[in-house]
C-alpha cells in the first residue's frame, strides 16, 4: 500500500473549511455511505472523537455529499464529516479501499495507514493513539466487533471517474488547449462545425480519453514526434493521441500511429507533395511484425476493407493528424481532382505466416521480430487482379504483370513509380506449386510480360497520351522496336501477401511520382 497523506482544504457539513495539516495530531478516515464496513467503522470513529476530540482532529472524509448526511443521521455522529465528493483528495492520498484510516501524530509523521477493518489492527491503533496523546482509551466494545470485514473499492477508482481525475489533476500530462462546449450544443455537430472531422463522426477527445490513450506508450506526452506538413506544425505524442481518440483507436494502437506519423513526415515521403497533388495521392500503411497479432490487425479475409477496428482507425488517425495538425484539408492545400476513399484510411497487415517469402520489413532491412510500419504514397487501389483459371506459376505471374500494366495508363511504360502488389494466398499457392518461386523471379516475370515496343506508346488517334509524335519521328525503327517494360526498375515493385485463403483475387495499389520530385517509400520501427 502506497497511500500517503497530502495537504487538502475541504468543507465540512456546516460549510466551514477544514484544512490539513492543522499543526495538531490528526486521525483521518475516508469512507463512503454504501460500504457496510464503513458503516461498521463509523461508531468506532465517533468513540475516538468523543475520547480525543479535544486533543486531536478526528475527521471523517466522505466520498458523497448526500452519503455524508446519511452516515451522520444513521449513526448519530458528532465528529466533523468533510466533503470529498469531487474525489480529488481521495486520488491524491492514493488508497484503494475504504475505510482508509490515517494517524498523523504530533510530530507530523504519518503512521502506516489501514484499509478495510481488521479488529486487532484497529484496536492496536487505538492503543497507540491513546499512548501518544497521553489520554484514556476510547470507549469501544472491541469484543462485540467482528474480527475482520473487507472494505470496499474507493469511488475514485471507478474507471470513468479515475480517468477524469487523473486528467484534471496537478501534474497531468495533458497540455493541449481545452475547448469548452455549451451544454446545449451537440458535441458531434460542434466537431463537424470546427472542421475537426474527415466527414465522418469523430469520438470527442475528452481529457480522460486522451489520458487513457497515452497509456498505450511509454513516451513522454510532450515529446515532439514530427513536424507535420504543410503547416509544419509540431506533433507531440499528446496531440497524436488526441487524433487517435477521435479516430476511434484503442491505446495499444498508439505506437503504430506514432511510427506512421514519423514515416510520412520525413522529407523522403514528402507528405506536402502527396497532399497537394491534383492526382489524389494518399498514404497506404503496411504493418509487419509481432504487433500485428498483438493488437488484432486483419491480414486475412477482407484485409483491405472494412470490419477491423485496428486497420480502420490506425489509418484514419494518421489522416486526422495530417488534417488537424498539418492543415491538409480538401479545398485548401489538398487539391485532389477526384480524391480517393484512401483519404479516409488505408492500413492493413501483411500475412507473413501465409507467405513463402521474406516479409516486406525484412526485405527493407529490419529483423523479422521487429514491428514495422511502411508508408507508401498511392493514388489508387486496391485494384483487383482476377485469375481463376491459371494453374502454372508463370501463368499467375503473367496475370499479375498484366494487371499492373494498366497502372496510370497501359501506354505509359518505364515508369519510375512504386506499385504495391498484394498477392492473395491462392495465387501464392499456384506460384509455388512447382517449387520455389521467389519475389525476384516474380518481379522479372512482371517486367517480361509487360514489355512492349516503344512504337506502341506513341501518341495516336486512339489516345493522345504517350510519346509525342514529333519525338517518335526522330527515333529509328530499331529504337521504336526496343522493348520497354512497365517499370523503370524491378525495385519499384513491392510485394506483400494478404487476404483470405479462398478466392483467386489479388490486388494492386498504384503509386504516385517516386524519387526526389515525388515520394519515396519509408519504413519506421514501432516502439512497442
């Protein structure tokens, strides 16, 4: 038990203020009216008051204003009963069980407190007090009292009350500006009106909810995680937690959100450009490592869709951080021509256990046991790639390549642009039916089946996109006949495994501009 006496100022039932410490010996007992053991202790405390009230302050501290009157009338109490219905003093003193009784002697030193009722302990305490005060013993019929009665949980430990008290207490880690909402206002409508929402209702970030969210990380709430573009606003752990609350996250998701914010706020990822482009790019998050299972992420049936709280709210929390801290709002810096549902959320976990290959984070240089989030800047997806007929590895690999060829436009090849290919388990099984089929071989196959002569990419009457006619006129036949794969390099093809074990439907996310002029894929280890 770590209960410690703290100074306080509380009103008694006459309206007078009683402050502790008083400079006199003090016996202080915290109680609540609906606790049977507190009612057992009340006459004993009254006897203490009758015996020593002139020599020491004998105070009962009640946790309910109405309950205090009930205790007084029920037991005919004359000792001072103080009102701690706000429960702040109970929180500060740190006990768990009522009755909780403290004896602070004339020397100001606190004796070991007692919680609940053990007759021998209370009788020993009474003897100790009488001895220190050099007074007669209190008139308590100890033999008529039970040997032991368990106490009751203190009201300040009720989960909803406790979180609120912690949020309001001195030394609370919460520093963000608080917004008071009039009692007649609709909270949800207020959040919409203030522009805090992405278009869907958000969870009001009350202090107690934010404090509960902060329990998901050991990082200091005022640590600056990143500077969020385009406003270049500092994102503290606390402010990220606020947006995680609004998104509907659980506390155990917070480390993933923090790592995702770190990833997208790097110069390499270029969140400002991702936001501002009229092409409608948005972050796609892939989570790897042990944390996937620990927080219940979906990596199987419906992994890229709705229905999983972790997947949905982690991605949404990131988007709210970029919106509410970075200022990336539609019509402002966000200039997307059509935009995308990915602007609400897009986050999923790789099914590493269902893959014959190294998972994404291992390919990117992390240890298998690390938990990692990887951020991609994507413009569309997931675009399904359907093949229910192929039975040979090269056939399925070919289908996946043809599915990627439509990225942006089939006439555009040698693209220095990232693509994220999500291979479903049934397609993985077909790829490996004849033995090992590595990611390297799959990438090579994709490049082979998507190779087209440059002349097929020249602007024409069917489509004005592609190589300008004037440029093609300066090229030789050999140059026009040269094969051009879809991607400028194999390194732009990123491959993960996810999805249900039934169904031959893979998918792809199409990237934005890659490199210094655009965005680079960024991974961050999750601090968990």
